[in-house]
């Protein structure tokens, strides 16, 4: 990983917001806001957040101690029908009893301008829903009434949570413009939080110190002779509270772009995690000051480290699996396949076991942690140096500072002198060092038995190859008859197998035909669909009537026919985010075009080679005429999973020149 690039990604902020805090209140919607037809800075915006203000407090209850109270107030303008979904708001909450959270909405009103006057429509009970997402999470959702183009909506919600260790992340930026976003944090002196601001626009920050106090009540039963009475006493305990205000104004919408890992990694946001408590008359307690303490804490969880020591449930079965196997590679492949066929993934992420490895093995189903901790234990039992690797999936984002919620997934790794072999037993199509795409997210953290940990690069280094062989001929009417055969390796093969899983062949072929100039496919076949260590092979014959242009009796042919790329995927002039392919790759073409009798080649493209930044990208186009056959070899090779935003302009130019070359016509005319 390029350290300079990582530093730029995390800490480079292009704009500093100097806006001053204002007193935004609900119920103060103006006629001017309702009359506004388009956003003044983004005419394409379907909606805009006029203001969003959050107050995050640690409030004290004598019975339960400190808890989080987050109050959020928002006003949103709807400009177009496409923005109606912004009239729905959902907030998730944690369900398990020990950390059960509570959400309540209030002051939810839709405002419209009717005959020059402001009309209010309040949210009724039938517009509020409580849903269970899974055994861990529920969500409270509101659907605002009477929403039209031009409406302004307002709402307030309060989240109460006993989980003071992980306050909710706050996003100052969204995929619509944000006029004003403010997050106010109140932290008593007893708590120290790691705080990190991500994104390219840094909020304006102000800090105040406030004198606060906690009122403690106590009662005592006192007996004086035959009379018993209760004495009540109150004690005020003073403490210092830090109020930190984060403010941004006029935030542009952040837009999804091609080959972006997770747009939230680059969205201006605030995340926090408790790192230390310092209560009176107690020793300070540290939680997550660095990665070593984070992984140590996780390893000591009952549903993590101890699960690795359980082996009795699989020993007899595994002895049979390992019979006759001698090499490390044989054992790794056999154990990985055994786990994949014995226990199916239940679609739950997480690095903690839910029901435990024993029950998962017995029930033949489990979450990611149960499957991959089981896999690690089996590898260790076979005498291999295996350890778990904590990671964050692409959908979970990249964590740039040590915290326990950085991770939401665990895989297995086998270490030897030369390399680390990464394994995931939860994915049907994974093989050693070919992890599912969801896990290819920069770095993971390998935890050894002695409690030490080391960063592990999750990004593949070997090329995933998609090699296509195309041969075709055509007649005087321009009708094309041809065959395509493709070989896919590593992640190209894994993604192909994932895409065709559960899809009926007829539907799959119909989609190919419709997406490619209405070609007609026949003689379709696949090979190695389940032989995961072999390339995935796909082949078919095709007939097409609209694949060649005929102008003035001459044939103008795209050498790659309907598979010729037409548009550059990189359209922005500049880009603030890295280009994340997930893995390095090579796309190769071997094309053979048969020239019919009575025709000749009038014009051929020239061979060419393009290179980008010291072979970061290499494109080769070789073409020759051999008798009545045109032979073309095309290769596009990208040698890194990640391309820095500094190289974006070069990458865009590289793709543009490559597409222009691939689109050059072969001209065939009559003799």
C-alpha cells in the first residue's frame, strides 16, 4: 500500500469551511424556502438538506449510569419527484437486551405553499413504522405525508443508547447538497474518545468548557426508640464537560463514481470510539488506544478466542479428510473444501460467534465468524500455522484509526516462511488467496496465539485474467457467423461463477442477446463451473445481422464486434478518490476474421502500444493479415488493484486512447 497515498486520502482536505454557527430551529419554514424551484448551487439536485443539527450528550441516570442521548433535527427541501425518497427517514437501533436502544420521532411535518399560504401536514401514526431487520437490529421509519415537488419537510428524532463505547457516526455530506450541518458533542471529563474526521472538506471546530453537576440522591432508614423514619439526602457532584461543535455549510453533493470502493470512505463525516474512562477514585481504564489493544480486546471475547480452542466436535471427521495428505497445499485445499461443504453461510457478517462453532457444525449453518474460526481451528489441528484475520468489508468502509467497530468480518490465514495464504470458508467460490470481492478492502489484522497482531494486505497481487477468443466470418449481406470462447481465472472466474449462480440458462442467454445487438446464440456451453481451481470456461456460437456497417458497397468492421467498448468509464475532469478495481487484471483478445472470397482488405488499423506511468497500465494492439485471415491480438493489463487519484487524468487518457484504438474500423471491399 502506498503510504503517501493513504496519508493524502485521510488527511488532505481541499476546502476549509469558515461558516459560523446559526440558530436553526424547527417550525420556522419560510415562504422563500417553499418557493425555491432549484438549488442555487446545484440545479440538478432532486432535494437538499437545508439544515441538519445533532446534539450528542452523555446523560447520567443514578440507576444505570451514563448513556448516550442523540437528538437530531432536520429540514429537507424536495425539488423533484426523484427526491421523494428523502421524505422517508429510517434510523436503526440495537435490539439485544444488554445494549437495547430506543428511537422516538417527533415534530414531523410536511410544509407546502397553497394559494400563497403555508400549509402544514403533520405525520400521523399510520406513517410511522417499527421493523425488525434481523436478530440484532430493528429500525424506526417514518414516511412523510402530502409530499409534492416544492415541499419542505421537518422532523426530529431522539436515540437513547446505553452503548457509550460507540456513538453513531455523523455524516456532514450526502448525495444531495447540504446547506448546513452541525454536530455538537458534549463529553464529561470522565471519558476520552478517539475522534476522527474523514473526507476532503474539514468542518469548522469550536471547543468550550462547561461546568456541570450530577445530583445524587440517597435515603437512610433511621430508628430512634420505637420510631423509624427515612432521611433523604442529595449531593451535587461537579464535573467539567467539553462541548465541541463541528460545523460545515454549503456542502456539495457527493456522487458515486465508477470503481469506488465505498463512497462513505471519502464522505466528510465524524466517527468516535471510547478509548479511556477516568472516574473519580478509580484507575484509568484503556479500551482502544492502538491496534494492539483493539485486537487483544477482541481476541479475549468469549465468542472469539475461546472458540478457536474447541476441536472435539470435528476431530473424527477431519482425520478422515486428512488421510493420505502430506503437503501443506493438499491439507489447506482439503480442509477449506470440507468446511465449505459442511457448513453453509447464513448471510450474517461479524467477527463474533452467534451460537458458537459446535452448534454451527452440528446445524450445518453459521455466520462468518463461526465458519472461519472453525476453519482456523481445523487448520491448526492439521499442524498448520493458522490464525484469524480481522477485516472490514468494502460495504463497511475503511477505518483510519484504531477502534473495535473497524472490523465486521474475519477470515483465516496460514503463515509459512514465504507467504500468507488467505482463506474464506463462507464463500462457495473462494479458493486459497482468492477471497470474495466483498473482503478486498485494503488491510486486515492477523492475530497470533500470543496476542500480537500484524497488518495483512488484502489486495491481490496476481493478475486475474479474462481471455476471449473470437472468430467470425461474414457474407455479402453483412450477416456475421462466429464463435466466442472465454477463459477466466482467479477473481474474474469467481465473479463469473457468482453472477451465474441460480440464474437459468435461458434467461442468461436472452440477456446477452438483448444487450448485444439482438444476436442469436446457439451451442452454448460451460466448463469447470464447479472445478474452482481451474479456469471458468464459457463458449457459444452466434449469428448477427446488425454487426457490420455497409456504406457504398464497403464493409466497415469493428474487430471486436458487439463487444467493442463505446464509452470511457472515467468521465470526470478530475477525481478526488482513488480508482479501486479490487484486483489487478488482464483482458486479452485473440480475434480471427475470415475474409470471404471476392473481397480484399482496403484498410487495416495500425498496431500500437500504450503505457501508463511505468507500466501501471499496458495496452497492446497487434494486427496482421495472413492470407484471407485477419489476426488481431489485444491486451489491456492493469497491474495494481488501486490507482491513486494523482494518476486519474493519466488513467482517463489511457482509457480514451485505448477505446479509440479498439474502435478503429477494418474496411473490406470487393476485388
